[in-house]
């Protein structure tokens, strides 16, 4: 599981900071999460392969989280993309994008599917054989979802010595990898535990931006490996956080602690502060395992 | 008259090239012409003062000419802008922008005026005491206008020695600057030509992008000081130019020659070529005074 931060600053794009966008690579899938203005340039800068993105998740319809989407969709057209593209986001995203394509007399050569979200309950919005994605309803000034990306359990690892010892045919290996016991020709049952090792542990990643401090999201992110939680402000601006329905670094850390996550990743910083290190320092007073997101940073979680 | 090229490449924004946007500073007015994705960052990079932009001219609704507009409008909100903002562009621009502001639950604290264009004839769309702006209807795949920016005649310059010689009261200086003759107390009429010098010549700038080769625009840009004419392709790709309703460098030069402009400024380059110098070389085979536009270049035309 690898996460590339394309942008993690609040509000407007600037010369050196970018609005929210991230790429999560997990089990060979490449998911784009939010798509602020300039995201396609950030993808190029970080040498990520555009064409591998088939699923885009938009948290909410504030500009710093989606103004780059229409440009990316257009660029996919110019690059002659053929593969289906799926966009998940709040109701309205389809109307906004299609209106602009219509006025520019443009048609995508690929299938563009919109999965518009309206539910205030967590729901599964993507699932294949290896990964599952659920919404995390957040509380912000407009309808907003975070997203939980979960690896499905991996195959068990074959105990090569054991299968050789019992002379088990390769035709049964798949059964073993999926946890099955094996009955030998003489009727003896060999329990799976003897024929395989536990699989590598699965990872999961919770993206929570933008949101006010909200304990109701704790059950949804309980024990995750990595929690990205917005921290627009420091505690000294707690009044601004409350007014704008954002979180402070302390609040993000409190959620991380209560949800017992393994690591807390910070981002969505207001640009009013002299250094983003301040966010880390403040969060660490509550929760120890804090990672400081920054544009262009790559985190390998395996 | 000063022109800053924020971006002059066709199609998609890349790490080192930007889609179309220019800032024209003329008689203390700052006009933004087109606004591709990333324009607000380009404004910052080029240290141009956002707040001085009160008029934005959009040529057409292809993404590389306007996808940065909604972000700029949003940033003006965040910067707490109070001054009126005027946007000129094809019918549809208002619907596109307001739809996005509505979904983000945003309201501008300043007055945002849309001047939607539909006419296929050239028309005056802006005029104040110093500058006049007219549309230049262009032929492209969607409804498109270029824009002609014309300085109005400046005041004549006072001949200080002459007014002292005739002991003319300062109360009459304004009249002299506007070309009036002066009658002395003894009844003698002093002709203006004796009391003032010709004003500095006025400048004008024609922005023509995107367009196919089209001689009908010649009367509208006859004798202009600077003509920006798109040149997406070289003559070797003339078939592509024709198919996509763009121009080659040769065609741009031919228009410049037929319209007897003083200088031709090139831009809107396809990124397929190894060097933009090739556009200049090709254009110069037809027309001598060619300027090569490039992102971040500033041209002073006074």
C-alpha cells in the first residue's frame, strides 16, 4: 500500500502548495482521491501513470477538492483513453462535469460512469476481488464523505515442505491457499494449518477530509492502519475550526487515539502558519504516531 | 502597454507548459484574457496583483481556455475581494460558474457580472475613458471570439514654453490638452498647435485564439500594433490544422501580412514539436516581425 500526496493544503492553489489530491496504490489498483485544481500537473510531476487511474473518489464539492477533475477528464480524452473511468462523489458532480463537456462540444471516447452519493450512512461503493471501498460520512459545510479503502484477505502461503512431504498434487494448491484442508488417498485429513502459513496482513486506509471534530466516525475507522484526518487549524484557532466546520491538529489526534489507529497522517493545512511542523507537534501531545503529509511525499505502508 | 504570457500552449497543462492565459496592462487597467487551469498559480508566479484584475475575457468554452476561471473566482472570495468583477465570454459561461458556486454553497462577497456573448458580428463590449474593447469573431469548432483592445487617444502635451510666453492661466491647460485654441485677453487667438505637442501614439492589441485561417478577420485587425494569432501547428500538419479548425504558423503570418500589423506574436503551440523556434522560423518566411510567445514572457510595447 503506497500513498502519494499530490496536494494537502487548504483553500487556494499557490506557487508551492497544492489543494487536496492523493493517489492510493493498493494491490495493483490506483485510486485517485480528490482532485483539486492542478492535480493533473501534480500527477505528471510525481511521474504517476495517468492511464492506470480507473476510479476517482471526490469527497465534496468545494473547489479545492474537485476543480481539477474536469481538466483531468478532458486530458484523458486527448490522450485517447479507452478504459472505463468511474467517478464517485456527491450528487451534482455529474451535472457539473457534463455541462462543461457539453458546452465544449466534447465527448469522451471512453465510458465515463458517475456514482453519485447521497446517503448519510456508510455504504460500500466499490468492491472487487482484492479491495473494498466504503464511504465515511463526514460533517462539513456541504455534503461530504471520507473513504475507507480495505484490502481483502490475501491468500495463505503454501508450506512447500509440507505439501512435498504429503505428495499433494499441485491441483490442490489453490484450495490450500484459500484455507481448505486436504484429504489424502488413504483417507487421512491434513488440516490446512499444517499445509500453509498465515497470509501477509491486510492494510486499510481511511481518508477523512474535510470534517469537523466528530466522534461518530470512530466506529467506521476503528483500528485502521493509516488515518488521514484533516487538520486545517491549530488549537489556537479552534474558534475558526468550529465556525468553518474544520478540525484542529489536537482534534485529529483525539480521533486517532479514540479509534486506536496505528498511524495518523495529517494534511489540509491552512496556509496561515509559518511551518506545518506545528501541526505535528500539536498532534503528538495527544497521539504518538503522527505522519506529516506534504505535497510530493510518498508513504510506503508495507 | 505590457503583455504577460501566463500560458500559451494548446490542450493540456503540463509540468512546464500552461494552457492559454494572458494579462494585458494598458493605461493602468489590467485585463485577463482567457483563464486555463492553473492561471491563478501563474498569476502568483509572475507576481501580478490579483486584485487589480476587474475584467476577464474568455474566448471560448474549450477547457484549456477557461477551466481556471472558477478557481480564480473562488480565490477572489477567499481573498475577501470587494470590487466588482466582470466576465466576458460565450453564452454558457454564467451557467457553468454559478452551478459550481451553488453546489459548493458559496457566494461571492463582490458583485460578479457576466457579459455573455452570442453575436457573430464584432461589437464593443467594454469602454471607459481610456480603453475600448471589441470582439473579433473567430472561426473554430465552438463559438469563439478574439478581442481587440484599443487605447483611446491620449491628451496632447502642453508646450510649457509657449504657455509661459503667452502667460496663459493654468485654468486653460485642460482645454489645451484636449486640442482647444486659446483666445487671449486682447482678443488674439492662439491656435492649439502652437501651445501643445501631439500626444503619444496610442497602442492596440488583437488577441486571436483559437481560429482557423480566416481572411474575414483582416478588416477588424488592420494595422494593429500587435497581433497575437494562434499557431497550433506547423505547415507540415496543415491537414490537422484544417481538421481541428486551428492555424499553422504560415497561416498566422499570412494574416499578419494581409492585415499589415506591426508585430505578430505567436502562441497556442501544440506540444508535439521539439522546439517552438520552429514556429518563428516558419512564420518569418512570410512576415518579418515575429515575436515568439512563451509562458512567463513579458512584452513591453511602449
